[in-house]
């Protein structure tokens, strides 16, 4: 459907990088369920911090499907270039540059969307990273720094001119954070001035909304972030709708159970029991948030301390859910 360098992407639905969410187990799950491309959690460009436990997990791409896209964040061109080279040596096949994260702890370090205020620095980073590696480099940005300072069109031209192979735009400014509604006019305007693949991001929560945004902006794909938390089926639902103009049925209780237990097992295996049990808690909360008795179950689930207890609790939850369904 579109290409990033030599990699052909066969679905117009992409998983957005999200810190603390898009780890290896979740990326692999989303790929199985229809995402054409998945992007890793943000990795700091300061390679001196790569020996931390958190970075060791984020830098692990063993057994992942191609292409493996790794996002890096930082504000120093030399460090960003070095981080790109080292990630490529570790198996990254696409380097994604983060200029879209609005988090204060990122922006206060002159990284993420804070960089949009400094266009000469943006240019230096793009040039340095593209020159550092012989694999495709992509970029994720917001529409600008604030509603009075939208410069996505300028950055987009700059990106294409420096050799960036694809651009993702979140339809909010850095100042907006995640408040208000995303706007897509800026993305549509960018589509008119660049030829590289363009991804629309922000508030895309249904197959119908995905099609509407693609039709309106002319983007090549939609990038899904928060909507995928606890709902990895969104990728195949959007992909199916775009191909056939019809909705898939929502996953059955059995499918939710199977997917959740598979995700749980992958988390326990990837992180080990101690960390896996703790990381599983937030994912289970997302999966069951809108399910009957999901909120009360989560309070119980968060007290469990072992993988065996977690699996048994999930099994029991779905036995009770099936009984309620049969009795209804």
C-alpha cells in the first residue's frame, strides 16, 4: 500500500509509539491483529543510560517481525546520530525520531515536541540522523508548538528535503497536550506539499473515523495510539473496513479471553514474573474497563502477586462472564 525505504507496508493502520505501552509483547500482538507497522517505545538518545533495566527491555527486538521500527528522542544532533547508529547495530530497520511527545519530562529536556520551537535545531537533528545510518529514518511531530505557532508545513518540507522517508503528524499542538479535539486541516495541508508517506494521528477511535480522516487528509495511513490500549482488535477492524467498507463483528468473549491470556503469558515471559505481574495490571485494567464488573475485578486483580494467580483470576472472570451472558 505504501513503502518506507525498501519495506512495503500492507496495512494502512499503524501502532503509535507509546512509552510504557508499546513494549515487545504488545507490538507483536498488534502485528498479529492487523497493524501494518508497529513502533517501539521511545528510547533516550543518551546511550549512557542504556544500561538501565528499562532501556534493556526497550532495546530488545529479538524475534520481532520486520520491519523493526525504533523511536529515539533527544535534543542533541550528535547524540541522536549516535543513538541511531547503535540501534541499527542492534537490529533496528527503521529509525523514528520523536518530535511529537508533549510530556513535560521530555519537553523540559528540549526533546519531543519542544523541538518544534527551534527549527534550525530540528534541521540539524534530521540531517545528523539521516547521515548516520543507511536504513530509513521517519519522523513524528505535532502540528506545532501552540495554536498560534503551527509550523508542521515548514517541518514537513524540511523533513522531505533532508531524506526522511515518512512523516506522522498528531493533530494537536504541544500546548494542547491531549485536550480538546484533534484537527486534520494541518495534515491535509501537509499532504499537498510533500510526497513521502504521511500518517494521520489523533482521536481515531473507530473504523468509520479512520476512513473519514484518510479521505479528508489524503494521508497514506492512520496511526493509532491510546485507542489500542486494551483494544488491539482495532487494527484488524480498521483494516477490514478500509478494504471492504464493512464492519467486523466485535470480538467474542472467548476471543477476548484468549487474547488477554496470550498477552498475559507474553508479559510474564518477557519481563519475568516480578515485573511481568506488575506491568500486566495496567493492561488488564484497559482490557476490562468497559466489561461488566471489570472495574471491581481490577481492584482484586491488582492485589495478586504471582503469574499463576493472575491467570487463574482471568479464567474465573471469564467463566462468570459467560454464565452472566447465558443467563441474560
